């Protein structure tokens, strides 16, 4: 037992002694105390000479526990509570209320904290630009870019943007995406694929289907 625990026990025994002197002894509690003291003596923890003093200490402890515990009140160092902060990095925005991270801190999320966008911005003294981060998007460049393909079709065939889809359907393509995938698969420029469709002797789509279903012989047949 440490010196600190000894001091605590002495304090409890002193309080218990005052209780014993100020109150009539509880016979049942005293009997229990003597019984517990005898148990300690049987286990060799105390001697016969210590029996009475041990019983008194046990009685005081039981009385003390029946009244309520004594808490050690020590000087408590004040822990610094992390202040709520709004944070913005290159990749995310952190909500100052809950700490969750977003690309965009939306009004829908702020509603969970019973705050409007304006109220939140005023609370954390931030601007609109601090409420979101730029989302980097991967864009396809060059002739594989769907917009480039569409522009090339419009220029080469002198048609409008609205007419492109109908034009592609006539060439047996559901849209720019299918044309792009077909061109990449056959390692061709999308415009060259379309030019090949204008020559009845060359139908790359039929040739591809023939190779998949029946081999080279069927492919040659499809060209004729």
C-alpha cells in the first residue's frame, strides 16, 4: 500500500471513529465486522491482538460506505478543449461543426447542425471560396476526346451539332462513345472509320463481327 493510500485509509478510519463515537453501535454491522476480522486472522493476515482494532476499522469502513464515498479532490489541470475550426486544404474542406471532410460543404449538410450557409460562414468568418475545393477531372485529349470527334465530324461533313447523332446512326453507331471505342479497338482515327463506311467494299463493323463469329473466311466474305 502506498503512502497516499495509507493517508486515505487513515482519513476514512478517523471519519469512521467519529461516527462510532457519535452514534449508537449497529449490532448487526459490528457482528459482520468481527466475522470479517476473524477471517483475516484465520488467513494469518492479523494476530489475536489485532482482532479488536481490525474489527473496529472494518466497522468504520462499512459505516463509511453506507454514508457514501469520500473522493480525493486533487488539483485538476485544465485541459485545453480543441476549438472548433473550419479547415480547407487542396483536397478537402473540413466542417468546423463535426470534422467531416467534403469536396463541397453543402447547405444540406449544414442543416444537420441547424445552420444556414450564411450563418456558418459568419460563425467561422470565411468566404464562399472557402466552402469548396476544385475537383480535378481527367479529360481525354486529342482525337480521342468526344468533343474533338464531334467537332471533326461537323467540319468534315458540314453538319450541325444536332445532326451528328442521326448521322452516326446511319453509320451504324449508337453515338460518339461507340464510335470512339470502335476506333480505339481498331487503332484508327474516328473520321477514317466513318470514311470507310462510305465505301461499300469496306465495312469495318461487319468485318469485326465476322471475325468474332466465324473467322477470316467470313470476314473476307463480308468485304465482298
